[in-house]
C-alpha cells in the first residue's frame, strides 16, 4: 500500500489532452438556417465546448447544458434579447437546441435568473433535452447578491460596452458565467448506456492531479473526478457519493493511512480490466463500492 502511495505522489504530471469536438459547422450540416441562427449556434457551440473542457468531461457528450442569461449573448452578438429568443426557437425547431428561462426564489419571490441552453454537440446525437435535474439545479447561487447590488449580467455587458471591450473580451466574460467557476457543479452530463473501461482508465490517469492541485483548486478537481467517474459508470445520480470517495482517499493519502489514492486507483483499474473482459454485472459501481469498503479502514 505504501508503494502505491509513493507512485501516486511521484508520478510525472502531464497536462490532460482536451477533447476534440466536431465543429459547429459539421453539426449543422444539411440544415437550412437563417444567418442569425447560424451565428447564434456557432457561439453556443463554442461556449458548450469550453464548458465541457472546464468541467473535465472525459468523452464527447451528445449535448452540453449550461446556464447563461440571454442578455449576455445578445450583448456579444449585438442583437436584441427578443431576437436571440426568436433565433433560439429556430434552432429548437431544427433539433439543435433546447432552451428556456430558469428561475429561483429571491427574497420570497420567484425571479428569472437566466436561461438554460442544451446544445447539440454531435450531428448523429438525439435532439437535445434539458433534464429535470438540470431545471432544479441552483445555477446562480449568488443571484440574490446580484439583484441587491444591481451587478448582474446586464450591468456587466453595459460596463463592457462602455469600456469599448472587444468581441473576445466580451466572450471571455460570458464564458466565465457559463462555466460557473465558483465550485457549484451542475448535474453530470448524460452518460453512455453502460460503464466504459476507457472512462475508468481516464479517471485513474487523472488521480495524481488531485495530489498536485493547489489547495484552492482541489475541490474543483474532486468535482471533475466525480463527474468523470459517474460518466464512466453510467450513474450520474451517484456523483456526490464519488465526491466523498475521492475526498476520503485524499485524506487517507496525506495521513499515511491505507485506502489512499494509490489503493483507489488500483481498484478502479481492476474494475476497468473486469469490464474489458465483459464482466456480467448490472451495477459495476456497486461492485467497486463494495471492494472499496473491503480495502479501507
């Protein structure tokens, strides 16, 4: 067990290779769209790709769902917000998008806090759909403070226009809103129909990054690993459980106990090998959880 710990701590770090997504032009190929709708989709697809990279997705999903006020997109594209809504409906009819206003309770009132965008990422994928858990998610936990301080998306875009910001500067600002960098992770992306050995191996390869991450960024890395794990096991509903597993393994690592990152990586690799040999389990995640209970103190 100690040898496994040394291996995790001393393994050379390599930057993970970003996913390669089909281009937006490939996704919309063969569809008749207005010029404005094409322009909006190109922007949404770029945002969705950047969001997927920031969340640490380990495979190219059929769709990426994120939260962004429509006024931010309108400011970037220099369209009226109503026109953005019309173009969004055109993309929905074309099977490229699902979108809708999102609300939360602020000071006892239900208020619109922005829009959810589910963007199609692959041409062969099904029509995107915003899932129930994504509607329920609290995408903007600081929205009440934005309302009280009048510093929301509209104020941000107004300030950028007043400063004469470039298109790229505006894009970076709205991307920061779409990515949600404050550690409030959204529900996991739709997963494959069954557990994937390749996805599990990717988690093992990413484990050393948890040890080397800056303390301020470690929670984000745990979240990325948990998302990747839930994707690989096709069980998005257990993402929080895997967050706890990774935290416990990290604490065991720094305290020199058994059941650290090395042991966890070994068990995940063992499960990946079993699945590659067509193990007949209906719930590989439950098998792994049972094995982990047998190896931790």
